C-alpha cells in the first residue's frame, strides 16, 4: 500500500524540517517546499494526498495556494497553519475548502499528529464511501427495494444478477417474511420483461374452487357465477412475469394444469375449448420443504423440477444480523416520515436488544416492530422502552457472534458522530451526554475511526 504523500509548505525552513521529522515517523511520505510558488509547481507535477501550508507567506500566500490547489488537484486535502491571533484567516480558509488548521507555534506535537491523522482517515473514509455509493447506486438500479449488504445477501445478489437476463423459471425459497416477493419483483423490474405485466398471486390465500378461475380464466356460463368471460392472471401476464407465492399450497389438480402451461405455453380457460397461447416467466416462492412434499406425494416431482430451474435461497434475518442496523435506520426513517415525527435514530440499548433477538418473523416482524416503536416513541430516538417485552427482556449478554460485534461497532460509530454533530464537535459535552469520560471517548474515536475536526 502506497504511503500518504504530504506536502509541507512554510517559508521558515526549520518548521518544514520539524514537521517532516514528526510526520515521517508516522509513516507519511513528506516533501518540503519553502514558498507558495514552489509548492504550486510541485502540485502541478504530481498528486499529493495532503497539503500542509502556512497562511502568511510572501509572493503567494496560503489562501492563494489553497485556491489554486483546489482548482488543479481537487482531491488534495488542505490543512492550514496560522500564527496566534490569525484565526480569522484560518476560518476564511476553511470556508474556501481547507479541511482543518493548526496553530503555530506547535506546543503540542500529539495534536499535530492527531489532526493530520484525522484528515488522512477522513480521506480514506471518503474514498471508501464513494466506492460504496457507486456500488449501492448500481445495486439500487437493479434491486431498489431490497436492503442488505451482508455477505449472505451479496451471494443472493450475485445469483439474481445472473438470472435476470434469462428466461428460466425461478424458485425462491426461505422462511416466511424474508422478502421473497421483493426478490421476484426486483428480478422482473430489472430484466427484459420490465415493461410487461408483473402478476402476483398467493396460492394459499384463495379457495381451490376460485383459484383455478383466477389463474386460467373461465368462459361465460362455466359455473353459476360466471356471468361473463374472464381472462386468467396467467394470460394477463403475457410476455411478463407470474409470481406464484406459496406454491407448495397449490392443489394437485392445478399442479397438473400449471405443468401443462410450462411445457406447452398453452392453457385452456375453465369451461372453454379454445387454447390460449401464453409467454410468461414463472417465479415461484415457498417457505415449505418441497422436496419433502414430493416424497410424501403432495407435490408433483415433474412440476418441482420445472419450477426449480434456478433456486434462490433467502437467508433468515438471524443469518444476516449485519444488515439489522441498516434495516432499522431505513424503516425508522420511513415510518417517522409517515407519522410526521422527528425521530432520527435508535439508542444503543435498543439496538443491542434488537441485534440479540432471533426474529422468527424475519424482516416482516422487524418492520412491524419498528412501526410500533415509532408510534410509541416520545423523544427523537427509539428507546428500549418502545420495544415489545419479548425483545426488551432478551438476554443480550449471551450473544457472542462476530457479526453482532461488527454491527454494534457500526452503530456506536454512527451514534457518537450524531452526538458530536449535536454538540458542535465539543468532545467534553459529547462525552458527558454519552455517559463516558473524555479519555474513553478519545479511545472510541480512534478505535472506531470517527472523523473529527
């Protein structure tokens, strides 16, 4: 990995040499320049990560150098050095795009190291965030309703990306509430059939005597209530996608008819003799063990293999705990907006309890829990008191998964940043609000890589 390149500029060579010594010991690659013109010449020839420049210099002062640097090398972070009593110039420099400033003389070497380290880390975070934004932007184009960046979900995304352009039927499996319908819709909306119909039907929610008519349509007079011809949902989805949720509940006679449609691309409405040609992609979903149902004779083996050309298995929420904080923030923001409330976050204890809970109802249960919590919350954050007893009373000490630790670190980092923002960056006040001493706060800032000014 390339070391961070820092250009130090001051017309006092002793200061350049001292800073070179301090920063080189930190592992930075340091270059010295003794006036603004010399520095700008170097900046035009090569790229520096950080420019550390004095404000008051002859010929070209630091503010002029800052302006030219931002025009020539906008990715370079600039830190200004100012003598005591010149803080107004430093503020002007910050408004012009400087990241930070240091006061001369340098009475505290540790502060110099910390300030430069913060700027360097901020650059790294900005670079990582830009890459992440680009990835998420590309991902949202395809999967704009699916939330999750965990390793388990990345595997799901990988399969989805491969199957989207194909015509193959897909079987989406996973526990109830894991988002199987969202996956089906995302595949449709991202594929070549996106401008055609997406028809969803729950095979377990409609009585058998009505389900056949819903799927395949019927002719007028086919049965008592058939007062007119009706086009079936499969026909309505012509050239598009049919999503059959709870496919395991499809009655045996209709399994035969569905298999015929898949094999021949033809169907016959109830009570009719005419054949209707259909071109549909079928995405089926189930939380049942279809293999076991095949063994038991409750589901046709030939239909199973016709549907299960490609299987996408969605992980349960307890298998992707890393995504819980992301889901929580998304739903809190959404429900708070709907409720007209200024709720911005969830506190640490509530987050810890929600991370420890196993979520048998998966994302659906999480969503309902947060909708309830937002309604009950009295302040600007969701607290442990706003959660149901089954979550509020859970033993969080028994949870030791590494994903929990990482997710809690992510949450703690965001929480500290929010408190710092609320206190205008005052670390003493922030530490008091967080209920920790100042030394502990500094340790957390370093450990969690929280950027500060």
